């Protein structure tokens, strides 16, 4: 049947072949309107072993709930709720086990085009803590790594460490400041008054201000003594091309059902 126009109604009718093509184009055009800011950011890694509610928040207000395999981007704040945790696997192979009730920001993360060199790996720990196992690319360019905390800037000279900020949210007996244990390698902590080297096997407390760093006799129990193990990714099945197109068409027809009549 030939296409016709009803002036008495707002419904514009097409034949089926033309309608399918039109709806498909409209669907793709509408999709462009809902592209989120993260679509233009550099991928920093992905989330593994997600437990509980873990979200990625961007400066513009975009919030994404993370699942196993979800990408994380440069500029994301990764936030874990109560009794929640997540392992992040960065593009250079570094692993970060984020503790419950933490706020970890990926300030800037850049690799070269061939992904053979780490250019920038800048982070901020706003709240909570994590344990990290750095990748081989960090070892080759240690100056590319920087971790900001409220009391010190941490540089990496090693591979395995844990850190926790206490800000009136730690168990009884812990005072406010930053607790660090270096399990392997070496760390550098730049405070307002001095630069410290933290060696493998040492646990320290940095109170902030101009107070000196203090050495602890043992690993604080608010840190993670268990070694990091790479988490498994649950890979969802992805529909093939033949499955995707009919689904998009159905969604497209539903979205513009009141505007287009198929005859």
C-alpha cells in the first residue's frame, strides 16, 4: 500500500520497508542524545569481583553502578558503600582492592598509543582505603605514578602496599591520619614538612601537618594482610548481529509508536 498522510491526526504513516529504515535511523539519532560524558573519557581499566553497591561518579553528576567487567574511566570517583568492595584491574595490569566505604578518584590515567608505556597514573584517595599491586609498566616509569591523600602524596618505588585514611571513621584506638603498610618494594611519602622512604615490611602512621611520621610495630588490622589475587570476570553472552537488529527495531518502533503508523 502506498504511503499516505492523515491531516486529521498527528500520525504519519509509511509502508513497512520505509518504516523500518526510518525507525532505525531515528533510533540511532536518539541514541546520540543520551551519550554520557564517560563515553569521551579514556578507559583506565575495569571492575572485577564487585561485592555490594559500587558506583562510579563523574564531576558532571553522571553515576554508574559497576558490575563485574564494567569499565572505569579517567575522571571517575569509585565509591563503595557499606559492606561493599571491588577490585580494579587497570590497563597496565595494576590491581587495586578497594575497601568498604571508600572514595577513590582516578585523576588522570594515560598510556601511549601502543599501550607499552605508562604516561600518567595519578589518583586521589578521598576516603577509606585499598591494597594495591602495581603492574610492570609502573615499575618501568615510577615517576608516572602519584597518589594524593589528605596528609601526604605517595610515590611508588615498589609493587605491593596497603593504605587507609582514618577520619573519625575507624575503629576505637585509631586516631585520624593515614596508615600505610609496604609489603614489597619501596614507597615515598611527601608530607608538608619532610619526604620519607617506607621500606618493605614497614608499617607507618602519618598524622598530617608538620608532625613526623611514626613507625608501627605491626600491620594495622584496618589494612589487608591477604595477598591480592586476580579476580574472575563474569562475561555476559553478547547477542550476534542477527539478534541485535530485530531487537533494535522493536525498541525503535515502541519509542516512536505514537508518531509512525506502519501499514
